[in-house]
């Protein structure tokens, strides 16, 4: 683990070529996140949930709400890549989304959404054919070229652990 509060597990580094075992491991990381996230925030008070994980960073509550926001987008991007020929996806302003009213709601709302979207996302990933992993989509924030489903699964396995580490690292530092 890194001591960088913003990137406690380090920055994302894609692996290529990716093996079936690596794909499976990434999908299992995604599958495990809802339970791990619930465990990470279990018993936290509102004051603790409203504590930023780092100076200038989001609160734990905002992190919990951000993750399903992001993962719903990833799930939709996967479905687009599977059903269209290299579609261009729409990015979103995650910082602006984190300031909206729904990011101040009880975390249970987003934990339930995380359960649901991950159940569908993982079921879809577990059913992919070997050729599906190379299907692509265009992400305007990555001008170097199309992103593959292989890349999508890798980055969201990392994203799951990245934000979970924001919460667990804060809890460790604060002795919660």
C-alpha cells in the first residue's frame, strides 16, 4: 500500500496482453466490492461518513455515492461495447456529480444500487465469449485510441479497490 492518500493503492496500470486468469480475477474483484464496501462503512456515524478521506478530498459518504455512479456508467459502457461497433461513450464530471444532493443521502441508497448493478455487471462479464473481451468503445478522455472490454474490467477492478482503500485507510488512520 502506498502512503499517497489520493492513490493509496497506486495509480492504475493496465496489463496487456491480459490472460483468462487475470480477467477472472478482475471480475471477481468487481463481484466482491459490494460486500467489501458494506463492511467498510458498517457502523460509521454520520460524522465519520462526512469526514474527507484526505485534505481536499471527498467525504466517505461522497465516495460511497461516487462508486455506483461510476460503476453504472461502466456497466452501460460495457453493454454499448457489446451491442454497437466501437461506440463513443459520454464522459461525465464526477466532481460535479459528487456535489449534487443525492451525494448527501444515506449511504444505504448507494449500497443497494451497488449490489444491483454489480450483480448484473458480473453476470454479464461471466458470460462473455473470448472474442468479446477485445470489443472496443471510444472514450473521449483517452485520445490515444479505443478502449477494450479487457481494459474496462481491469480499470474497474482497480477503481473498486482504489476507493475502498480511501475508506479503509482513513479508518485505520483515525482508529475507527
